[in-house]
């Protein structure tokens, strides 16, 4: 099958589901011990994950077992969900920050962590990038925790990469 036709066919079969309906369905799947895959919405995990382009594969997880560097789906307030990276986990607080966020962090109770990412389907690929793979671990190690450096890298991404290579983002 022609890949352009295949992509067009996939796009027509996808359906946008509001988060208030999607997240409970994802939570039910994870509670049953299954994995869930859904398309990322929002820009808070830029530059690695792009809005409406990339998908995340979530697995069940015990919120008490999350560690810094894990990418998780969590409920930070009733009905408010984020997919961010764990910055720290101390006692009854899990602190989260999106890779594309310079200063802001969110926090939640470990029991509000819904699932942990095990892989990502980026740029329309069918083979996932595993969170235990070299690519994700290297990216996680190299992505700055310093707000100053993060601000510089994100500005470069916005001003250079997104303007000069827009096809890399939409792929």
C-alpha cells in the first residue's frame, strides 16, 4: 500500500476524544493491567514530543515507585491531567515538570500517578522508542534541569528548529 494513502487512511480513522473522557478510559485500562497508547496533546514535553504528532505508550505503575526522570501521566487537580517528567519524589509529593517548561512545576500525591511511559511512537513511526533504550536515556541525561540552560535550548528550538525545519515537526 502506498504510504501516503496509508497515512491518510489512518488520519481518517482517528477520532479526537476530550480528555475528560479519554483519561478515565486510559485509567481503567491500566487498572486492568493493560497498556494504553494515545496521542500527546500540548507542547509541555517539547522538544522531544510534539503536540498531535507523537503517541505515548503507558503502562500501569504504582505511584510510590516512580523515580526522577520517569515520564508519567498524573492528575494534579481534580480533572486536570498532565503528562510530564518526574523531577523529585519525596514522601507524599511527586513533583513534575514538562521538558518544555522553563520554570513551572506541578505536584501531586503518588496515588494520583495514573501510568508510566514505557515508549513513544514519534514522527508517525510504528516502532516505539523505549524509555529504557539508549536514545531516551541519553536525551533524559542531556536535557538540562537548570532553568537557565533549558530556556536557552527551548529558545533555540523555537527560533531555529521550528522555523527552519517545520517538516520535522509535522512528520
